[in-house]
C-alpha cells in the first residue's frame, strides 16, 4: 500500500492511500488548488482518486471537499451527522451516507470507520487495509478511548494526532473557554497523551509512526520530535506538517517500508530510500 500526508495540522488535513489503481483520500481540509499543487509534486493524478472519506465536519477536514469532488466527480463517504454539520449541498449522486463504524470496499482496499470522541456531530477515524497491512489515520481524538487503543494495537502504519504541548496551551493566548474545549475529552490529545498511548499500545507489527494534526499555536515540530524520536529507533518515524506534503511511502506485504517518491519540485524524481529501517517476517 502507498500512503502519504498531503496536509496535516489544525488548519487543514488530507491523507492519501492507494493500492494499485485504487486510491482514496481521507479528508480534504485544504483548498483544491493547494491539493492539486501538492498532488502534482507527489505524482498523483487527482482523477485517479476513487473515493473521499470524511472524518467530520470541521473546516480543517472539509475545506476543499465541495470543489474537488465536483471537479473530478469523486464519490464522498460521510456520516449523516457530519454531512448535516458540514452544511454542504453536494450533488446527490456524489454523497454516500455511512454509519461511523462502516466498512466500505473500494477496489482492493477496505476502509473501516472507527467512532471517536470529538466535538462534532458524528465523527469517526478510518483504518484502511488491503487484507495484509493496516494503515490508520487517527486525528481529532478527544481522548485515548478503547477504540483508539485497539487501533494502535493493530496498526502497521499509524498516523496519530499529537495536537498540543500542555505547557504551551496553558500559557498561550487562547481563551479559558477554548483551552478547556481542547482538553475537555472532546477536543484533541496532547503530545504526552499521544506518547503514552503509543508506548502502552504499540505492538511489534507497528513499523511506521507518523505524528500529525499539530496545533499551529500550541505545538512545534521540534517538541514532537524531541519527545517521540528516542522511542522510535526501530521503526520509521515521521512528522506530517501543515507546510508541505510528506514523502510518498509504500509498505509491502513483508511490512517493508520505502519512500517511493519525494515531494520535490521535479515530479519524475524517484528515490529508493535508505530508510528501509525495519523488516518483519510477519
Ligand atoms: Zn475536529
Ligand atoms: Zn481537525
């Protein structure tokens, strides 16, 4: 399976996953023009996307949805609550309403909805599998509930929210109300909660940890890197940011991970990475 973050952060999220010709997006929270620019750098043809899955209606997850899905006529899978909350009026033929625990097959991919605690109407996360490898996109987690723990335990590749540094949030300029919203159990998880969840639930099958959905106001890439990197010697470790797309990664059925293209300004650059760090016989 191939996967990358096109954008990740409290201002916009978009993740790409593919197996052969079957490609999907999870969320599209940056505008279509920027999605197209980043896809071009990664060598992704927007017309190759077969479905868009939406986790919830907050703007940082749907900003580019309407224009992109209409432009390329891509079906959208979304819960009734998220669709209602989005206030979007999409062409009926593009909207597929699904329960938050849905299992949807898109070609060789199975996409599984994972209900979560978050201050939205009917939110869920998604785990995507080709039957061998599980890639999990876990952001906007109010708390480390049993669903989150279960997913971490069964992930080969995990993109996990690491939203805020507790100190920066406490001392920052957000209102008391907003600070409490974030840490209420219905908002986001902190760096230390994400680390605890990771350390307590990681299994040997986990080969790649990507931290994402960093707050622009209350977190930094350096803090997340300092906190997590010492625990990631034996796995591939990345931080997905708002500023640019990640590399395109591929995990094969032997759970070997490589970088198949690097998002630089030459589309044709194919770099077979030296980051083949960990191989499993599982
Ligand atoms: Zn949200
Ligand atoms: Zn969000």
